[in-house]
C-alpha cells in the first residue's frame, strides 16, 4: 500500500478513461497534501 501522507501529487487522467479529477479525489483520500489534476485527450 502506497502512503501519500504529506506528498504532492500530479494526477494525469484521460478523457475516455479515468479523469484526472477522479484520481485526485482518491489521492486526497489517501492523505496527499496537494493535488494538481489534469485530464488529457490522447489521440
């Protein structure tokens, strides 16, 4: 299990997959201090 307590996270998601905001929500719940979400479209 990865501990994110006090860590900064960059969450890169995909438009057709898991969006960055969803990854950011999970990271915050796991204890991340600061989360920057991005959602990209990879074509």
